[in-house]
C-alpha cells in the first residue's frame, strides 16, 4: 500500500488530489456534536495543501436515499474543517455537477474544497458494478490523484471507496495508515492479557467478531443491550429488556466454546432497570432501580449495567496489556444510564494497557462523557470497519488501495 509520504515525496504541487474522507459526523440540526472524524482527517488534508496540492475532500453523511436532502448536507462539516485547518474551505453544492466542476476548477495551489454528500448520487452505493463505475468515472474527472483516508467507510464497496482508486494513482492517508497499524496490534502482535469489552444494542451485530475473538482474546466483558440475550441464554428472566431470542442458540454455543478455550466471559452481575425508556431529549429524571442481573423484574427493562458490575469490569481491565472496547454499556445518552459506560471509559484511562476505543457510539461516548483522547492508545473513527477487520474480513477500501 503506497503511503502519503511516498506520494508527497513524488510531488503533488498543482495536482488535484481527491481525498476520500469520513466526515460522517453526528448533527443536531446543523450543529456538529462530535467533530472527531473531521479532526482525524485534517493532518492528511493539511499535508497535501501544504505541499501545494489542490485538495478535493469528499465524504458521505448519514443515509440519504440517493438524492439531495438538506438534512444530510456536508456544509457544516466543510465549515468545521476550515476552522480546524485555519484556512478557507470552498464548498460545492453538488457531487459531480456544475458546482463541483467549477469549484474544483477555481482552486489554486494549496487550497481545499469539499464537495457535497456523495450519497446524494445513487451511483455511490449502488450494488450494480456498471452504475457504480459510471459515478466513479465522473468523480475521476475532478482529480489527478486519489488518497484514501476515510477509514470509517473502507468496509463498504462504494464508488468513491472501491471503484475510484482503480481509476487514479492512489495512496493511503495518515489516518488509514494509523488505523491499520493499530488493528494489527489487536490481531497479529497482541500483548497479553488481551481484554475485549463489547456492548451496544444487538448481539447479532457482534456475533462474527465474538466468533473470531474467542480464538484471540483472554477475557471478554459483555454489556449494553446485547447482554440480555447472554443472560437469557443462561436461563434468566430479562423482563422487557432488549432480547434477540433467535440468537440464543448461537450465544450458548459461544459460551461453551469460550469455556473450552479457557476464555473468560464476564457478564453483568447487576443492572439498572426502569419501566419506561428514558426521555433522551428532555433528560427527565428516571431514578432507576438497581437489581441483580439474575433477578430482572418481568415489567422492567435493563438499560445500564449496575454499580457492582462497574467495579467488576474496572477490576477486569486493570491487569490487561491490550484492551479493545466497542459499544456502550447502556443508554449513555441519558444521565441516569451513563454510569456504566463512564466506568468502562475510566477503567481504560486508569489501565496501563494499550487501549483502543473502537469507533461509533463508543468513541462518541468517550468524548461526550468528558474523557481526554490522549489518555487511551487510540480512538478509531470506524466502528463497523474496525469490527469487520477484527472478524477477519477483507475490506474493499483497503483492497483497492493495495492494488
């Protein structure tokens, strides 16, 4: 895989460099609530602009249905990128149309532009190779060189991720190089004990990575909505808690395999429960009950791990040499159910392990709950991409850059 440093050494002054970034940031209206992904790609953009390239930054945001939708505009991300770079960033109001063409044509050496949300064009996500290729052909007219730096999208076989690199000279940006290097420390060169913390809503989203990690991890801690399927698999009542009954046989099999392999599976010993899902917008006080994980009332829903589990999980992190965390322990967006996720984040910060926060909600929670990024080894920008890498899957965006 060609690096951006090799590309810079060859010279990029005057060249149009297409940077496939991941600016898929959470928005409250037009306000960015977590700019981590924008800050993550800034070093690549800054290096290219500093070397005299005419930088064209592209990304998706959200899931528009192949047509323009103002709710998913990249305009706020373009503004924030300019603030981070300390320079004006031009914005094209379409992807490959008149605005994109004229905006890119108007760039001088060292200037940066962001084009509108790639998913406003149906060709970006099409499963039809010809339709995707046709969109990639249009994107290729905007650039002379391609730099892949949107790690959060490399697991997608999309036009700007997979097809476009085949049409232009290409290299990997700093972020992709960093992310891949970190993931290799979680797969090929692991320091032990290796502890994995998995949370989030659905156990089905994590089955493949659990399957692979049983062969690699020493200890797996389970939280979030997925924990209740594990508890049900052991025969316990979970009340109104999130439950995927169809996944119980698979969970039971994984628990047996883990035991046979000597992998320690750790489940919650207590949980915070409520009769109603909390009001996330107004943050109305809930005053949840705390019950044993083996005694959840039939009319209550588990929404966070409890204080005894917080202590247990923090202790299970302290002797680790390597930690990977993906998925919150509860509904961290509400103050009454954020304690479990906060406890895991603090456990990572307090541990001397090389710790990786695996993107998505975990990364957002880590920052929202007030923890400093420099207190952990790495915060990934790609939750889905990092999980698929750990599953052992081939990621289309990385394959394209390696060719």
